[in-house]
């Protein structure tokens, strides 16, 4: 489910460290406290990362209750923003980068290269 984010209308990451021993109620209260968003928005995924950075939890409201997702990487770590006060909306592309172990904010913008005029 976490490898295919197309089922989510919006994805948010809760920056900083989250105690992943926390359950649904605590994670929902973190969302409520750190954002103007309600955690009760269907098809919206909220992601949390612990100190080890090799595991994340996701929380999704499904109209009749919460779904709690948990992923632990066997190798590698998630590159996670650590600004404690921030909750950030990310694109599906950024979510894919995060899952692949890349940063969600590339250091350089990709520049379009034009072919030489004699090739056009």
C-alpha cells in the first residue's frame, strides 16, 4: 500500500522525530496539534518517522475508522526533514523519492537541455 501512493489524494509528512511506539490516538492528536488539518480527511496519508529513520508509520482516515500503516526497511534509511514544528504536504513524486531513500528536496533543479541547432 505504501509503495503505491496513487490511492491517496494528499500526502503529508510530519517532520521531526516521532515516538513510533505511539498508537492511533496519539498520532491523530499530533496531526491535530501541529496543523490546521483534521486527521479525519479520507484518502489523506500522514507519515511519521522515528529516530532510527529506518521505519515509518502512516495514518489514514477511512470514513469508518483509522488505518495504521508501518514500514521498516531491511537496509537503508529514510531521508527525513527534522524541523520539529513542520508538517509538509508532499507530491506523489516526492513520496516516491522518499521511499527510494532520496531527499524530497533535490539540491539542484533539473535543467532542460536543448539539442544543438543543427540537430533540430
